């Protein structure tokens, strides 16, 4: 349906009524992508255990993967946003591209059901699944192994704050590793925040190497 496609590509900066933007579709698309990807991985990697499948799943539904798909599709060229948002670099903003991609998946699901969404996901995510046949490591594991391989002390995680309401908390942490500045992370749980901080630290290490 054309109206669903239009809504999927409409950023909230263009309308006061956020229901008419892609935010609600983004919420649904995230869940549809997660479900379809879980089913695909379950069938494709029959010999892998739950932990390995979980790491694959996390890598394929994260924002980096969504942004890559959005770039491949040229989705940024069709996004509808306010002039001020565009001037601020919105059309090249990875988060906005990822949001639009999730919203597009939701639009396909609402218009053609799970099959339509799955066809789209398989088309654009299959190359990502083929890039590395080994299950990816989560950031905390990768950082710990990097430190151990160099004879360094294990990364130390410290909770900095906990904000937000009880039903929607936001945790902020820092990770410290010998020879590098502390790297911050945040998330809806302490575990998620630590993974975010580990990812930030890995990025710092990569820049210095």
C-alpha cells in the first residue's frame, strides 16, 4: 500500500503527529526482523547451539546491519524529512537510515504478511550471513580475548549511573583497559550497557592499531 511506504520513509521531523511518522512502524519492523531472522538462522545453522545462534542474531539485527542494507537500497535518497533535519546531515545519519529500514520491513509485513517481509529480508541479509560462516563473538567476549592475548588484565566495567523510570531504565557504564582511555556505554540493562561499552572500546583499539 502506497500510504504504508510513505509512512515508512517519513521522519518525525516533518510532522507534529508522530503517529504519521515511521516511529510506530520502526517498532513493529524491529520485532518482525528479529522473528524472521531467528527462524532463518534456526533452519540454516542446524549444528549450532543457542549461544552461537544468539550471537549471529544479534549481529544481523543490529543497527550497523540495517544501515548497510539501507545504503545498498539507496533508501536515504527517498527518506522524507524536514529541511532543518536534512541540513543537519539527517539523510546520511546511520540511525535514521536504520529506522527507515525497520519501518519498511513493517510496511511489507502489514501489506503482504510474514512472507513478504521474509522475502525482502532474505534478499538483503543473505550476503551478510555469507560473509562469515563462523558465529560472531559478542563485544565483551572479543574484548576479553583481545586483552588476554596480550597478557593484560581483564577489562573492568563500572556502572556510572542508572536513570529513567523503573519500567524503562537507562544504565550508563564505563569499561577500562590498560593503556586506553575509558570507553562509555549505555543501554536498557547493565548487560546491554556493558556490551555497548565493549564495542566502543574495540573501536578505540582499532583506531590506535
